[in-house]
C-alpha cells in the first residue's frame, strides 16, 4: 500500500495516496460536474492545473458546485 497523506476535503478529514492530484481526487470522489470550482488552501485552482497539481499533507480542498439557474 502506498504511503498516505491526510487532507481536508469539504471540511472532512480524508486519507489519500501520496502524489494524488486534484484530478485523481475528483475521480476518487465521483465528482463529474464540468463546472466544478476547486479551491486549495483558500486559493482558486484553474481547471488546466487539475492534472498536474499534487496534494500535500494538510491541504484544505473545497469542491464548489456552482448553482446555475433562476
């Protein structure tokens, strides 16, 4: 089993394999919303960086699903 790190995902502690990227975390979480907004440690992450942004111990990740509609 690969080494794991602890992160906070949407306010809940999670353990993920070391080296997990934001894109992989989205897959693991079943997140498929193409309009998803991701924050890492209170900073916006551009969708083009999801594949190349590895998570670090203690990161705070927020998945924000915009509500489009009236």
